[in-house]
C-alpha cells in the first residue's frame, strides 16, 4: 500500500522553507501531493494557476511529488487523493497553537487521517511567504529564500504594479 501525504498551503509564493518541508516529507512517504489552497479570506499576490505553476517548476526534480489545487476542507481533499496524512510545517512556537487546533479539528472530522508536523532547517525558521513578498515589493534580493523561477515571477509581478 502506498503511503501518500497531502501538504496543503497557500504557497504565495513557495519558499525554500516549503521546499525543505517537502524534501523531508518525500523521504517519509511514498508520494506527496502538494496542494494549493484557494483561500477566499486571503487576497494572494499570485493566482492559483500561477502558484501551481511555480510549485511544479520548483519541484520538478522530486519524483514522488505532484501538485494540485483545491477548494473546501483539507480533510475532504485528503480523502479524495487517498492520503493517510496531512503534512504541516512548524517554524516557531507561535505556529504551534494554530496548527495544533487545526490538527485536532481535522482529527475530529477525519479520524483516519493523521497530521504530521515537520520542522524546517533552522535557517528557514524565520522565513515565510509574507516576508518574501514584502522584501520583493521593495526590490530586495530574495534569491536566498526562493527558487529562481519564483524570484523571476516576483520581479515581474512587482514591475507591473
């Protein structure tokens, strides 16, 4: 039986911290589905299609990782792809409370799906998509924080604004 895990997120944009979590997860599970959440309460910089494209380009060297998108509850999507686990990244203690609440609710909704928390390499513990967007908006070099394809997309996106 294939052990498949779902790694959901907004990924606006994908960072090297996300990729570090995906690398770790890909070593634990047979297959990872990285899925872009269409969160109606957020106004993302990149469209869903752009985020899926950037993820696919950033992850093309991973043989056991695919990328998709979804609307709705994460546990419903996890069931639809036959996932046994949901991957969540924890950078700092501040992430824990929210993620713990979500994991407990997901367990209540779908007891057959586990939540697996993974910590990124310590060099990424301060990194998140909002910081990358803010730096990029003001013309800072973000090449240390994101794949090249993402850096190029950020430069183009902010050049038109």
